[in-house]
C-alpha cells in the first residue's frame, strides 16, 4: 500500500475495525436485495465486507485492493465462510475495469473520483453503482482528510449519466450514500 493510499484510508475512515469489518454497507445490502445475483466488483475492498456479503448471496465477485495486508484477512474470512471471491492485488486508482462487465459495483470510503468514469463504464446496462463516502464537514473538524471527501451534491453530479435510485446526504453524520444504475439499452 502506498503512503498516499494509507493516508487516505486513515483520513477518510475506511481503515476502521470492529463491526465495520463484518457489516456490509447499507447501500450494498439494499441494491443486492433488489437484484438477482450477477457479477460484482468491490473497489478498494479492504477486509472484504461487501465482497463476502455479495458472494454469500450468490454473486460472482471480483474484489480489488492495493494492500496484501487487507486482502489476506479478507481471503481467510471468505474461506472460513465457504465462499469464493476473486481477490485482486492491484491499485484501484490504476486498475483497468473492463467495459460493460459488472451488474453491481461497490465503493466504500474510497475516493474514486478520478476513476469514476472508468468504473461507471464497467457497469452493464441496468447495473448498479453503490457508493458510500464521507462529506466535507462545514466546521474545522474536517482536518486534512477533507480533500478526499465529497462536497455536498458532488457525488450526484459526478454520476449524472446514471439513473439515481437512492441518494442521501446526512450532514450530521457527514456521509453520502448513493445507489444509481446504468440505463438499460
């Protein structure tokens, strides 16, 4: 893991431990519950909470992360649960997502702004993007991690070519959640 990515994880909160390691993102639970299993990508999977959740529900999952220290425990957890995930050791900022490949893409607490067009291009028609991240705080508590957080309305604007099914900005929690789908052909 590069120093920059480690800093981003620490500053944006994605390096969390405890229950967050086990509990999939609410947007992923919602989107997966509304769709038949297909092929999924978990971007910057960390310890694999979303990837394992999807695999347990019959999805074929690719999970990418730059850190072997994150992927090894994820692989062990998946094995212990009897599910298969394709764990990909690669930099999500440079990974080439194949066009029209995924029925669902999950991104949790990773700043994929610079890669979002390529990630969205990886969605099949009707495929869902599930994204949860932090918002910039309106007070001084936002700290140095603010540059990796979304401004209010920024995520929605960044996916204007998608059909937004759910979008929620919680100013108190300083979080944004999005479920959007690629248009059908």
